[in-house]
C-alpha cells in the first residue's frame, strides 16, 4: 500500500488528470458519428459546461477480461468501486463523488437502466456488457439527466456497438484466479447492400469468487439488427442476462477480518446434531431481458429526430435457509409435538421479484448557424410484483408450501419533457440552457412499505457559460438543479421527503496535441439529501435517511500527457469536503446535535493514475493505481465507523499478433490486479442499536461495523481471435 501511495503522490504533484478522450489539438467538440445520434440528447462535448469523462471500446478492451463495468471504471476521477465477492465478478458497486449507484443516472442508448423502485443498477444482470459497448460517458454532478431519475452524483450513459462496415467473427476466452473464466463469441455481417447489418454476442462467465462460496454463473446475450440509409438509422436490439450468484452481502466483523478475511456467513446454520453447516443454494437467481427499437431520421440539412421504444422483463428470486423462524411470518398455525407447542421451525424460502418496465423516449433537434436546439421527453411505466414462498420446512403441518406468504404489487409512472439550447454568442462566448419538467407517481402496497400513493412534480433548470480564450483554453461555469424522489427502501424506513440539489461547477480545460488538462471546482448543496446511514436491510440493500441540509465541495483535476512517442501519463485527483449540517442523532436514549459531520461513504481524497508504454499499435503495458482516502461508514463521526484509506495497483499488458492468413488478429491480454498484494477493504456497513437490558434504567447505544475485504494479488489472462 505504501508503494502505491508513494507512486500516486508523485503523480499528484502536477495536479492534473485524464479526461479519457483521445488527444486533440483544440477544445472544439468532436464530430458526432452516425451511431452517436442515439445518445445525442444525453451526451455532451467540450462545447457544454458539464464535467465529464469518456471511455472508448479501445480503451476498455485490454482490461475487459470478465470483470464488471463498475470495476472497469475504477480509475476515472472521483470514482470508488467495490465487489461483494472481492474480485470484480458478481455483485459490484460504484460511487461517484460519494454518491452511490442509486444516485447515478444510468442510460443505455438513452434508455433508463436504473431500477424504477430501488434506483439501483445491477450490472450482474448484464454480464460482459462491456464487450457490446462502443463507448461510454460519465458526467459528474447533475449532468444532463435527460431520461430517467435525476442524477445526484453522476450520469453514466452507454452506447452499444456501432454498425460495422465489414463482416467479422470474434472468439475470446480468459481465465484467472479463483477459477474465473470468461468465454464469448461475437459476429457481424458487416453492411449488406451498404444498408443492413446484423451482429451479436454470446457470453458466459463463471467464478468461485475471492470470498468463500461467493460463486457466480453468468450468461448473457446481445443481438442487433440495423438499417442505415442516407438519412435514416434504425436499430433493433435484444440483450439480457441470467445470473446465479451465491450471496455475499453480509460482510464480516473486525475480529473475523483479522483472522479469516475470506469468511462468508451466508447460508450458515446448525443442523440437528449441533454441527455448523452452510446451505448450498443460498443464491440469487435472476433473469433480465431488454428490447429496444431506435429510429433516427435526418429531416433535411438542419433537423434530426430520434424515437425509441423499449421493454425490459425481469424475474427471479433469492433463496435463503432460515433457522428457527417464527410461524407468524408465514401464516403458519402453531402445532403441538410431543406435548409441546411449536411456533417456529427451520425452513427455506424464496423471495421473488417479477417486473416489467416499458415506455418511449424521443427528441427533435435543430441546428442553426449559431445554435443547436433539442426538444424531447419520455414516458415510462414500471409494474412490479414482490412475493415470497416457503419451499421447504422442517415442521409445517397443515401448511401449503409454495403458497405466497406475502404478495405485494407496485406501479410507477415517469413522464418528462425537456428542451436544451447551445447558443454561440460570438467567437468566444457560448450560452447553455436546459429545462426539464418531470412528473412521477409511485404506488405500492406491502408489509415493508405500507400503502404508498405518492406523486411528485419536479422542475430541473440548468444554465451555463462557456468561454473559449483561444483554441487551447476553454473555461465554463454552470448551475444546475436536480430533484429526486425517494426509493422503495426509503418508504420502508418511514415517511421520506424528496431531495433537492443545487450544483455549481467551475472548470478549465487545456488541450494541445500532447497535453490535456481538465480541472473543475464543484459545490453541491443539498436539501433533504437521502444519505446512506451505513445500515443494511434484511436483503443487504443500503438504507438511507433525509438529513436536512448538507453539501459537497471539491476540486477535481485530470490530465493526459504524452512523453515522446511511446509514453502516456494519465493522473487524476479529487479533493473534497462532504458535510451534514447540524446533524441530529439519538445516542444513549437522547437526541444529540453532533454539529457538522462527515457524510457517510465520502472520502476526502481520491487519486488515480495510469502510466502506459505504447511503442506501437500492437503492444501496450500500463500500470494503474488507485488511492482512496479515509471515509466514514456512518454520519455520526464515530471512530468505530472509520474505513481506513487504501490503495491498489494493477498491471495490464496487451499484445496483438497480425497473421497474414485466416485470422485477422490475435490479441493476448493480461491483467494482474492488486500487484502489491494489499490487504484492503473497499466497503462496509455500520449499525447502532439501543441496549436497555444490560443496565436497567439506562439506555446505552451499541455500535458495530461490517467489512467487505477485497482480493489480494490475482490475475486474468485472455486471448481474442478475430476472423
């Protein structure tokens, strides 16, 4: 860890980081290729006053050996990632500027991907999706947030594979630590009759996981048909996945971390002979399928329209062994055995989620001599069923197994309209405006949420200025408002309020052929922010609570610097202070004002770095390092809630062989993660409860923490053949 930190501190002296764009010689926005019109309403360029980073397929490819998309984004500015299983396969998480995935607005080809109820993004449902991603853009702050729920930390939008000009077939395989294996096959017909292309991918990923029994068996597919005319682009897509993962969301306490960091308590029970065992099928089993239809039409020289229809079908369950569980939970009647009344039993239950999400998004844009105008919107509907069933019980006479012991429904509608304008005032000044109106209605009935019927009407304005000093220097300032509704888990905790964010961004960009520097100051002022409390619910989902006033203030700097013709240096750094104002907490039976406290899961220092040696187009070797400073797992600044700072360093090598016959290319890639074998923890949880039994007449608050250790040194080695 010390070597990795030293390496990063040397990088930080320059106070510059990487924008993840290919080098250019000016600050002018890049030309939008045909496929990118599908995301034109949610993407920005340097002509907009928005803080962002881009990653292309080429930049992802050398590290794309089966790990999840959040892990591939780990080295971007202000990003912190984690993996339940410890090695990047299975359930993974991402935070940007301290905001977790429920507050990162994610779209795929402009279609909302966040789950409508939880607001989360579960990449485990789309394994190996990076292999079908053309490029992606991460906007920090409110960003554009045109479709889907508002962003309170970042927006991430992905563009899937572009139309291929020539036919190809690809075979890829990789293998690594913890029996991790990824196999996939891709193909494209190329443009047939210069108009039609069909392409696809099949993938399978398996892994034992670093954590005990944290196995994953992940299947996915991607199929695309495209028609490209002189003024028309039509794309039909089907993609999805099926995941079976052994649960690993429980974490471990400090004592276990010190003695057996790979221990997984999931599925633990004591059999009739008093022996400790683990239930072999303590798994999540979930399928998700997506259908998208996109139609882009160029109307004359100045008009362009986009219309998309989408449908997502999800269904699956997680299975649990429950030891000595109460009959009343399942509607079982007490029974008498051997003269004694029995009111509890060992059992196995499944908790199901069956949902449908469908709707449309649309936009119309017009280009003028000095301006570009976009008008659009979207309407989306979510319908979800939550139900549970007992599939086995040691004692349950008279009970009908498989009957639903709870059966809840939910429905959510989401409509928005927006208009955006980029206006070039003169050669140096540009104005930016963005107005969005969004209305949401959420209905649910359940034991967890109670009866919910809540509606929200949000107005989200954004405005900004861009000043081009010359072709190399670009300055911007923006003010943006975001409003966001509570999620399902928030309603379980009580009567939540919607949250509001005012985001101010002040930035400078410097671009030459050999140096790119992006730096920005941000101030994010929240009202009724739903911050993570550090606690988890009974299915491992993080709990949140409104905190009144809070803010995030920070500085982000990133750069890409060429040294000669072969070396590229890409450092980045984020400094921030993240505070709850006058935070009130009940401790030892009394409400206490703790003053201004640190917001949970918000490290004040995040540094990333990449140094790459690329002597030609066929070979590259890079060293990537990440440092994440100390952070708190709760909002009360308790010493026991501190998650220690950590760093990791990865080594990535890629070599391309270009045979003269049969095979177009053979790409050999290697990735050694955590090359210095740091024993670090990237995530955790924190809980408190009042103990009024130990000392009658007094109340004492008990605190505890759980941790998610990550793997030490581990590797992945892959080979890809293109025919």
